[in-house]
C-alpha cells in the first residue's frame, strides 16, 4: 500500500471514528432526558439505592474513597433478564452536564451488566431480585457532583427500566447550619427556617451569583427542595445564607407508619388481612385528618422505608408482597374542596403524581390508595394539591397540619463551578436534624 493510500485510509478511518463518537454522544443525550428517581417498567418494584448497610440515608459517597452504595430491585416477571446500567453526570439542577464527556467522568466502562441476581424463595410472590454494590471497579466516577444512575434492558439505553439519583462529594468546604423559627409571626409556629454558612476561603470565588449554588432538601423531598438563593453576606470567604425570607419550610407533623415486616402477625396499624387472596390483601386502619390535633412527638422515619422481614434470613429475596390498602377518612365524609390528595413517602417515590394520587370513594366517604408493597417498615404522610392552580405547591396543612416542634431532616448541598468549568462540582454537604440543632 502506497503512502498516499495509507493517508487516505487513516483520514477516512478518523472521519468515521469521529462520526461514531458524535453519534454515540447524541444518542446518549437523546435517551438521557429522563426523570430522576422514576420507574419506567411495570415489572420493576422496590427500587432502593442507599449507602452500604443504611437504608435510611441519601445515596452519597465521597470522591476517591472506599464508600459504597447498595442497589436493590425486583423484577416481578419471574424470570432473569439482561439488565445493564450506566451513570450520567448532571449539574446542580439535575440536567445532564452535556459539556463533559463520559470519558472524562467515568473510569472504566460506560455500560455494565448486573450479574448478581437471585430467584425469590419462601415467598408466594415470584420475582427475581437484583442487587449490586457501587461503584464497581469497572465503572468509577472520577468527578464530584450529581449523578443519574440509569438501568436499562438488553444493553439498549432506550429501554430504561428506572433511574435513581446519587451524589459524589469532594468535601472541600465546611457547611454549618441550624434551624430557627421564622421572624414572620404568621409562620413562627408552623414553619422552620434553615440558616447556614459555607466556608469557601480556598475556592477563590469571584462571582458567587454564577459560581456558587445551594440546594436545601427536607426529608429527601427533592420536589420541594429550595434553591436559587444568593448569599446576602460574604465575609472573609464565608458565604452566609441567613436572609430573612429564604429557606423557610412548612414543618408538617411526624410521619405516619405501616409496620409490614410480618404478614403472619398483624401489627397495631393493621385492621385485617385477607389470607385467601393471592397476593394477600392487607387493610390498614383508617388514617384520620389531624391538622387540628395537638402536636405529639414520637420517633418517626421521615418518609424512609426499610425492607425487612422478621421471619426469614434474607429479606431481599425471602420477603413476600401484598396489596396494601390505605384509607384517609375525612370528618364529614366529603372530599376536600378543590384539592387532590396524595400519599407521599419513599413508598411512592416521594413524588406527587399518578402513582401517589388517592381516589375518593363515595360509598365509604374516604380517600383510598392500594399499593403493592414488599415486607418492611414504611413511613408516609398525606399532602394536597390545588386542582386549578398549576403554580401551587404540595401542602400538608389540610391533612397533617404544621407545627414548629416537628422533627425533620434537612440536607444542604453546596455546588461550585470554577471559572471556565464545565459542570457543577459538589464541594460541601451537611445533614442536620431540626431537634438537634434548634435555636
């Protein structure tokens, strides 16, 4: 082959290589516009992603550390499938960081097969349980920030089974926070205000409005997170977020619970069990609207679930499923005027939508919701949403009530983008409890 032919061959090869990479990036972005924490396939149940051995914490790991996450989910089709996963770097607003190539933030392969699975045993429900420990040595995130875990079928990124969000933090700042009562007399007894400061002396922040972003999340409710607030004070490299009207959250009330760790022995919240049905039908005792009841503290789980079983060795593949029927009774047996009612907690993905919407039963004069749940311990609350106001936010005042004394968990995220940076780095995080850091 002559020298000219070799040059033409290499030029043609490079052209097709560049075209392949661009096309692959385009396809990845085209299929990447998915919602975080969303299940797309009907057979997928009980998706959990959490720090190793801690089901009641956000999926968070430290950059370049030995921290691990556990992924668990069930496929109710009853036979094994080829599931793969990939991770995608996102900015602070959970939109894809398109300016960063996957080759720059993934050490290893972009697609990895989930190889650890097991058929259910002992349980009447037939399912395949999949699990994995992340990050795998073949797929390690190399940059701090928000990440979207996308699990898909047969190596086809368009066949998305579900998505879950997780965070990688490079703790280069300190975040100090406290919970105080709002100064507004109308909110003082019903809301909680978060004041915090970020020690960022080493970051050399020249333009806080463009370089610094903060998110505050209450009880893992990303739909109710507050952001887009600039620090009113900057002193010696410390960003003070202590303004009068920012980061004020409705306090709500302690979460309700459903103890379903045993289907043989009925817990105090279970009214009756239809043991002839397959799967079992479990009817919970009716919940009452409690916005006018006095506040009473009890230990709750702030919306977190825990998959557990009191009668087997391993709850992940030896637990059963049941149709669990929830009821919310109103005082006058009539629907709340102009409101939709939703059941919110990890059991419904902490989202206000079709999966959490309750239906009003005219015959019983109560709201009802049936969920297909695995054995475990569940916590939840009820929220309302105005039917006509599209700008309205979920509200607990009509169903639960708001009390300043309520115990809540708040997580503060601090993101930073350097001058010329291509994505938002997560450089600070702090989780506080409202009863532990209260002033």
